């Protein structure tokens, strides 16, 4: 029975004039309709259906044409902080290069790599991190040629004014030699340093941040750099 109205269909039909009651076909039709209306819930024809685009659909659909990953290594945590800004701005995952497998990087179209500078003015192995081993023992054994690569680095402009972010320059040189397409050059404006091995033709090879002296600028610089990379087709 209907949750709000209780009507006997036979009584409803019996109230029609006698000449209608004599028509058995009409009586049966009316009785069927009345019974259906009073015993079955109705469904609005215009009731909205669930959206075909659920939250999970959106979260699992790639926002970019390229598969992008962020890889870093750190000693004090500063490089990880910048990697976090980049990861958030780009909506991509970040991982320590020490935890990366060859297949992880081979499966990407574009790779963002970052390192601090520890061994100042060194010719190689400048970061004092896992990169020092990975660049010379792992990278030569995997083929990343043709992949897009963008570099970031962290350093201290005041304490190491002549060696600012030197390890970023090493990352650039080694990945370029491996046949990667290097992207993401930035201006040297707004920095206070004397020299850097991360400079090429008056520009930095990538995003350089100083968490010791200009930490308030780092997140904005990372956001701008990611926007630049998107314009360059990195994503």
C-alpha cells in the first residue's frame, strides 16, 4: 500500500457512472492503473543521475601529455623542501633518487632533478649525496636519451658566494651528455653571488634556491618555474 494514502481500487472504480462500469474493458484498465499508482513507488523521469565523472575518475586521469617525475637527494632537508614546492605546483610525485629504480625513470617522458652543493669547487661528485654515485654508476647503464630534463639546486649565496649551487651545474652537464633535452633555464636576477658552475651563457641552468638567505622567495620561484616549464612543453 501507498505510505500516505490507503484506497481500495475497487471502491475508486465503483464511483464511476454505471454506463462506464458496464464497459468491462474500461473497468479493467482503470483498475489496473489505480492499483499500479497506489501500490508502486514512482520514479521521476527527470531525476538526475550520478555524474559519469567521479572524483576518482579525475584523480586518475593524467593532467599532462607527458609523464613527469621529480627526483632529489638531500643532506639538510633543504633540497627536499624545494622538491616539495615543485611537486605541489606541478601535481607530480617526488622521490629520493636513492629509492628510484631504472624502470621508474625509463617510464617517464620528463624528469626534474635536484641536488644541494656540498663539495664546493669540486670537478665532480659535488652534492655529497646519493647523486654522486648515481650519476656515474647508474646513469651510464640506462638510456635516458631524448627525455626532457630540468634541473634545480639549493645553495648558500653568502657562505659559499663563489660556488653557488655548483652541483646543479654538474647535474646539467651529466644529463646533457646522456642525450637528454635540457629545459628550464632561469635568470640570474635577484641573486647575490659571485660565481656558479650552474651558469651557462649568463643564465642559470635551472631553478636555484637559497633556503638559508632567501627562503621566503623559494615557493614563488618554484611556482614560476613550473609555469615556465609548462609553457616550454615539459609537461
